[in-house]
């Protein structure tokens, strides 16, 4: 990793018009030298046009207009390919809804610069916290992460977290074509790939906040996808088969 690592922040958006300006500004302030790539899936609420206006006044900001809503995983894979092609050293994932504090990014990126393959902004390590979640939602996340740890034999406390910094070398080494997980499962999929490859994964405690504006795109289908896939990978692990 070069002394001054080149950092790109990938920001997927779908109907985040009430959040985009604020989150983009916080990201730019937290990481003044980094570039920001907004990946919008043709949001009906005009998020894409707002993204264009932000990009027009800031040379560190670019926008990718994707034509259909294809899920978070597909948007990130698109961003990964562009980030690798453009030669970035560190690739950041963050939600646009304000749940993930950009102010924690310097500490996460420092871990990657120090040799970690992946630094996760984690809710479930000591020092991490959640603001504004009902108990039900917390239990779902904790139970999902516990199940994931046991099924996959990994030590990560917050494998479903979508707040991450990756060393781009590990993304470049991945077969991105083989990733078709969409929701939370995409994050588990990425984590499991790196854990199997013996890469170092660290967790940095963060304060996670429930979104205040806009609506969640989380759905029962996303939870079911994650449960089914984690179960399948866990069974494949038990019989010594390659995960598919
Ligand atoms: N480009 C793109 N972005 C998406 C898509 N689905 C969700 N997003 C974005 O992904 C991020 C996370 O989505 P959220 O709706 O907050 O879902 P979540 O964080 O898993 O669930 P909550 O905790 O309930 O907010 C946000 O920035 C969304 O705008 C999609 O299909 N395409
Ligand atoms: Mg969210």
C-alpha cells in the first residue's frame, strides 16, 4: 500500500433524496482527499439528478446511473469493477441513509493501510452501539450474526454490516462474476470469501443510527435470501464441499 493510499467511497442510492446531500457532505469532510462514486439505480424520487448536481460542483464526486433497481450487491459489484480499473488502493462501502457515521472512516481506513484486508464498521464489538432501533430489530441482527458465525465458522461479530473498507487487492483477486447475493447476504458472502482465503478481517466499533428520512429497502425476501444461503454454505462446509 502506498504512503498516500488512494481511496474511493462507493455510495449506492435508491430513493435517498432526503439523505444524499447530508451524507455526501459528511463523507467529503471526513475524507477530503478521497473520491466519492454515487451508484444510483434510477431512483424515481430524483436522487440521481441531485447526485449530478453535487458532482457538478465537486470534482471529487462522480455518478453512475444504473438503469434498473438490481439490488445493493449488483450496485457494489459495478462500483468494485470501476474502482479496480481506476487504480484505487482502498474501496469503501457505506449506506446513504445516515446509519453509518463517515467520521469513523479514517480509523477503518487506517486498519486497511496497516495491512488488514477488510475493516468492518461494527455494531457488535465492544464499543459499538445502536441508536434508534426497536428491540426486535436488534434481536434480528444479533441472531442473524450469531447464526452466521456458527454456520460458517467465522469469528466476525457483524458479518452483515454494510459499512466497510477493503484493500482493493483482495477485491481485484476475487471472481466478481460469481457474486450474485443481493441484500445482507452480499456482505456475508464477501466476508466469508475473505475469511476462507485466510485474509485478515478487523472490526472497528461504530455508532449505528436508524435512518431518520426515507424508507428502508430491507424486506422479508432479503432476510430469507440470507438465511437460505448461509444455511446452504454451512451445510456445504460440513461435508467439505466448495460453497456455491
Ligand atoms: N443502487 C442501489 N442502492 C440500493 C438498493 N437497495 C438499497 N440501496 C441502498 O443501500 C443502502 C442500504 O439500504 P437500506 O434501505 O438503508 O437498507 P438497510 O440499511 O439494509 O436496512 P435498514 O437498516 O432498515 O435501513 C441505502 O443507501 C440504499 O439507498 C438498490 O437496489 N440499488
Ligand atoms: Mg439503512
